[in-house]
C-alpha cells in the first residue's frame, strides 16, 4: 500500500478549503488556527496521551480512537504561536453523542462506555434493556468513551 504524503497532496489547496475536524482543546477560532499554526509538531510531541496527530493539510487534530484528552494543557503550553485560548477557560464545547448502532439498542449487554468515563457522565436507564444516557452537564467531551465502544456508536461532537 503506497504511503500518501498529505503535505504534497494539499500543496495547491487553500487553507480555507481544509476541513479541520476535532480541533485541539482551547482552539476556538479555526481560521486563526489554520492561518497561524506552523505545523511544528510541538503539540504532537508534548501530548502524553499521544492523541494529537497530523490531520488534513498536516494540521494537528485530536484522534479519539487513540485515547482520551486529559486536558493537561501541554499542547497549549508547548505552542509558540498565538492560537490557543486561555487554558483556565473550558477546553471546548464537545460532548459525547450515542448513535442508534449502540449494542444496547440491539438488546446486547455492553457497558464499555460507562466503565471508561472518568466524569461518570454515562449511566444506564433501567428497563427491558439498559440504554446508555449521557449527563451533558457532566460530559466534558474528553473522548474516553469513544475508543472502547465496540460498534463505534459514540462520537464526540461540538455541542454549539
């Protein structure tokens, strides 16, 4: 399988045409991010969870399949550019969303998401089958529930 060099592939694309999904915490302005990020990879190298990867155009993004964000602030601290908001503020407005492909909807017992949630934002409604429910007030969008889900039924999305 050939290796694709995304830097070359995106050489002639405008930065405004890039789709940057799963921006890092404390990035509130995607345009400011794409205009000022030098792609130095300091944030990738400083992330203790190794969840920051190169995304579209070589820009750093969060890969929740690799793990959860602990909001350690090391990505923001290591960055030499003015692209991060104040790390004393809320990191982002992301929340977990559970789709219909959740095993509980097929009457299969699974509690992988609940067992991995450090904020205890997931619980199960008791009934014929236990359906997971997310307490959005507790969910910080860390992504801990994303990777353990065997059916990829959980997404981390902006709640705005």
